C-alpha cells in the first residue's frame, strides 16, 4: 500500500529512482505518461538528446519499473511522437517497452484534421519547414497491459451514433453511444510563446485514458513518471482519483503544483 503522505504528491526526483523508493509492487491502477521524445525539445533541466540505443535502454528500464508498480489488471498509456523524418522512432520505443508488457491497443492522438470536402479543418500542429515531409498531425498513445486482456470501459468515452437506426440493431447497441475507436481528435495550443512547458499534452488526453480504463472502478491511483506541467494530475483530480508523479525540473514541479492549486478542490469534468 502506498503511504498516505505520498498520495496526490509530485516528487522532484528521477522517476525510476523515485518509484523504487516510494511505490510498492502492484499499487498503481493506471499509468499515463509522455516521456522526453529524444528529438531535441528545449526542456529546462533535461537535455533531450542521447544516442538512440541508450534512449531505448532507458525506456526499457522505465518499463520494468512501471510493470513492478502496476496492478495485474492495470493500464499503462504511453504517449510518444516522432520527427517527420524519423517515423519509426516511436515504434522502436514501443518495441522496447513491449519486452515488459503486452501491447493491447494502439491509439492515434490526432492533433489536426483537414477534410475540406466536408468543410472540416480543425486543430493545430507544428509546421515542418521542408519540401520533403508532410506535417506530422498525430502522435501515438500505446496502451500496454501485463496480460493483454484487461477489460475497458469503452462507452465511458463513447460517442453518439451518427445513424440512429443502428441503436437496437445489434444486441450490444442498446443506447445511443458507441465505441469511439482508436482515433482521438484532441487539439492543443501550439503557440510556443504562451506555453510554460515545451511539450505538454492536454489534460483531456489523460482524462480519456483514465476513463477508458474505467474511472468507475473505485478510487484509482494514477501515476505519471514524467509529470511535466501536471496534465495527468489535473485529469486525475477531475475524476476523483488519487495521483502520484515524478519530475526532475523544479520549475515544472512548481508549475504543476500551481495549476493544481488554481484548480482548487472542484471535481469538474474536463470535457463532456
């Protein structure tokens, strides 16, 4: 059991060392995290560049520790992106983690979508200044579990049927709500001057992961080994879950704590 004093806390320390020191085996229900991508993002206290093999070994080491602290029926949601010029990097990282876990689902976080024929042009992405590569408008969220057989609450993030005649057509379609699928459109603000963290993901992304795992399964403990600006903690709080996180950079720790204070004790949903 996790010490009560560790709950709802962000620790300013290395995540692997911190998990070993503070978290017992099999105590975490859900892990939602996004590590440094190793593509030269200008973080404050961390240099986001190391030899690829060294980075992959670090990710496997992280995965082993995440497996230790995760419950047998827990979920590990791992967000990572690529450079347009190196589209296999994320898959190589996923392969490193798969040595410790089963890959149960691959989710695509769509940050921008354009279908002008249907009058759709939504979201943002960081432009690529190259005549060779398309703009990268999506990132991966790999859903890992220990067994590959964890049951999910798919309708918790479900969407209404476009064709209402489908309701009742199949035995499982008893309400106006269907599986969202693995393409999640979640836009984010790309104006760097307004960002206090260079690679923050939206709290909505973390909330969808927690709700998909099943936020109605009691009071869950949610872990983020790379807490950054606090998105996972904000989502956990909004859902009435406990959280614990680790972050090396003192400025980001202060930022996350400030956001949590500003959120107060309100248990508001981040999206409907």
